[in-house]
């Protein structure tokens, strides 16, 4: 019985191991911010290989399930046989108890008859010695014969019972050995199948790893194509080998944006490592910067001359990224260009009226006029204003007073969108440039870091 229990525990352990190894999954990594692009032709063969692998795994798992069900049925049958063996043993034990009781009854009967014989003997002794000796001899002889007969009959009964017990036990053990042998063979077959399955799973994992590596390579190639074909900004163009300053097309807006469109910009590929995207540029005064809210939102002008890229585009370029701002002012006398770099630049969306967040002024020969100047003139933290939307802190509309859109406070100490080369353009960059007549050109460049 102990051997059968141990065997059942061993079988259940194997079944549990099958259940654990059954959970085999496939992983894949597909990351693309441009979901509507049709650039998946390079993955056709890889997808076919993955589907074929999944079908093979499905067939093997079905075979494993069938083997496990057969094993469970065999275990149930074996347990039934074991219960039958227990019942047979109980019946044999009961028969043995009956025989023992009969033997006890016979012995009790012998004791009773022996007592009767003793009583008869006493009577004979009292009736006469001669007759007594004769009768005693006969009685003693009869008693020995009876005693021998009883012992012989009891011995025969015990021998028959022992033979029956031996035959029953032999049959039970033979049946158990046959069942155990069949289960052992089934276990051996299952172990062999499990080894084959494990080997196949290992090969499949290696194949899947190889497939995943191929997919990653394909995705990287697609990503490179996307960057080259749909660059987010000038830095991505620079990283993709573009080294000449000029006008390029970028795609900063979300595809879900109703105003989605490609945006032409001027890229500075030379200043401080290159890859700078111009969000504002003035070189000839041909563009009027006194525009309404919608025009500043969507952008205006041409990157070949004067232009504003658009507040929506500036927000998308800044969203979720760390940007630097590089400001340049070209003086009218053609001396050295003045510049200032800020290592933190961010513009919020229209829901916050394109609020400006700028900090950490860095190198440059321009003094800081956006962050650390007098508080009432700081541009950082301010919302954008135009002549038709007033978000400044002044009693009147600074955009109306100074003829241009900007992040006005009360009103400004730096302002790059005033009337071209006019005294009405006051303090383009206080205190180094106090009049627009001193300015020949400006630019605002941004780049991620």
C-alpha cells in the first residue's frame, strides 16, 4: 500500500510539472509613434514564421493534454483496484475470524467432553477396579482417537485457509504488478514525450529570440526611415546626416491635430553643434509681426525670410522634451552677433494660452533679459498676448501699445517681434538694444538635449 501511495504522489508531481511548463508565451515588441504608416513589408516572413511556431506549439500542447488525461485515468483505475484489494483483504480477515471462532468453539466442546469423561471415570472407579481398568483403557484410547481426529481436522482447516490466503494474495499482487507495470510504462512514455516537448520548447525559444532580434532590427530600420522621411525637428535631420543650414520640412504636430500639416523651418546646422530649429527669424523686415491670435497660433511668414513657426508647433516641439533656447541679435552696424543661451525652455498648450517657462540662463554676450531681470518685466511665467487677446499684467494691452505679439508682463525688457527698424520697437533687448533701429536681424532657435 505504501508503494502505491508513493507512486501516486510521483505521478501527481509529474502532472504538476506539465501544468507549469504548459504556460509558454510569445513576446513581441512593436513600437511606432506613426501608426498609420504602411512600412511593414519587411516583417512578412517573420510573421509567417511566428504563426507557424504558434501552430506547432498548439499541436504539442494538445498532445500533452491527451497524455495527461490518459495518465489521470490510469491513476483512477489503479486507485479502484487498490480499493478492491482492501475490500478483498477485509473479507479474508472476516473469514479468518469465523474460522478462529469455530476453533474456539471446538476447543470449548472438547473441554466439556473431557469433563464428562472425568466424571465417568470417577463412577467407574467407584464401581470396581477391574472393570474400571478395562473401561479406563477403552476410554483413554477413545479419547486419544478423538483428540487426534480433532487435531487432524483443525490442521486441515488451517492448511486450507492458508492456501486460500496465499492464492488470494498472489492474485492481488500479480494484478497490482501488472497495473504498476502499465503505469510505469505510461510514465516512461510521458517522460519521454515531456523531454521531447522541453527540447522543442527550448528550440522554439531560441527561434523566438532570433525572430524578436529580427523584428527589433526591422523596427530600427523603420524608425530610421521614419526619422529620415518624417523628422520631428532639425536635430533629427542633423543626426541623420544633414549638415547644411537651410530650409527643411519637419513634422512637429500630432496626426490627430485638426491643423496637422508639414511645417517648413529654417535649420541652423552650424551654431554650437548644429541641429537648431528656428521658431522665429527676422532678416529683411518684409513680414509684419503685428498679427492676431490665430495667426500666431498657426504661424506666418516664410522660413526663407521672416517668419513665426506658430505657437501650436512650438508647444508640440517642447512637449515631453528638454529644450534649450538660443537667442541671436544681429546689430545694424554688422559687428559681432549678440547671443544668449537658456538651458530650460518650455511653452504650454493653448489651454494655458501658450504660457512660457524659461530658466537656467547660460553663456552669451547678451545680458539676461527674460528671467532674472526686474520681476514686473520678466517674460518667464507669462501667457502669450496679441492685439485681440490680452493676457498681460498691465492696465492696457501691451500688444496694442507695442504693435506685436509676445509674452508681455508689464510690459517687457526683451521683445523680438516689434515694428521693423522703428523707434516704436522699444527695448528689443534691454539694456544693450533699446530701439529697433539698432537691430538688423533676430532669431530664436531651440534644440533638445
